[in-house]
């Protein structure tokens, strides 16, 4: 096999990626135009919750599909399975990593958290997600999680830059309130 054929394979791969990118761009542009038309005509009120953002330097829409008509759609057989992940926010500062996650309607016993290899694994009922952490320099043993009103709050303290992180898996116990020591 010659070096030229390797470059030809790579060039073909890049061409295929370019075609895929153009198709995706056209489809996304079409969907955005449809949303803009719905907003202008105010026809999206039944199935969509659309908020317009028009601030200095920021213009756009926040759209959410409503599921009020789910039972009606199911009875008609028109419903296609649609999966929606809970919202997850990860914040990092000098001292810790904080993760906030929507998990409504669960009991504490249904939530399982494990930190391993620079990631946190979240298992809750039918939901399963592995979230990469922004750094491996964490103190897994001091990690804390609070679940209250459908929101899971996880705080993972960082360790000094010269300290070595532990490699083993560590399970985080989830509680439903803050302890008196503030953790």
C-alpha cells in the first residue's frame, strides 16, 4: 500500500465529512427558520414554549417542546419515542467542581453516584450518564451530594496542584439536606 493511497483515503474521508456538515447546516437552518416563522405567527403556543432573547450581543430563541398532548398522541399512535436528558451544569472554581442536575420525582435511594478516573457516573432510575470532570485533581473522599426538590447538587473539592489524586472508585452518599458543618 502506497503513501498516496493513504492520503487519498484521508481526502475521501474529509470530503464525506464536508458533505455531512453541509447537510446538517442546511437542516439546522431550515429548522431555525421554521421556529422563527412560528414565533412571528404565534402558532407555536400549543406544543412549544418559545422565549425570545434580544439583549445586547445576544439574539435568539430558547425553545422547549411541551408534552401536554402526550396521552392523546399515544392513543393515536403518532408518538415516536423521544429521549430528553436532564439539564446538567458543571462549574469549576479554584477550590471545587460543582455539578447541578435536574432529576425530578426520584427518591434518594434511586440515585447512585460514583467517581472514577476523572469522571462521575450518575445512575438514577432509568437514567445513566457518565460526566467527564474538568480536572482529575479532586478529593473524591470529600465529595458531597444533596438532592432536594428534584435538583441534585454535587460538590467535589479540588486538591493542590502537587497532590496526587487517588485512582480507586469512590461512591458518594446522597443526602436530602445540608449538614450543620455546611457540607
